[in-house]
């Protein structure tokens, strides 16, 4: 290799190392909490309809929501 090719190779390696060191660090998002969600809930004394099965209604409200838990995903890699 000629001296110019060695200089170009060294510049490429140094440039790759500098760009790797100075890359932006990803920010981990914070987990969602219950206050992050907005559910339309009825006021006290509002009549509520009871629907059995699947159908479309014009006025809907969330009467109950739950089971808002998280669990770690555990997978085995390899065989």
C-alpha cells in the first residue's frame, strides 16, 4: 500500500471511532401510569345502559377498566 492509502485508512478508522463515541445516547421512555390515560366516565346518577353482545351505541362511557399491570417479557434465545 502506498503512504496515501495508509493515511486514508487511518483517517477512516479515526473518523469511525470519533463518530461512535459522540453518537447520541438513546433516552429510555418512562413507563405509562394510570394518570396518563383519559377515560370518559359517568357522573353519579347518570343512567347507564347494559348491552349484551356486540352492538354500536351513540352514547358510550367507560364504567370500569382494570388489569393495567405490566410484566417482563422473558424469552429464551438459542437452542
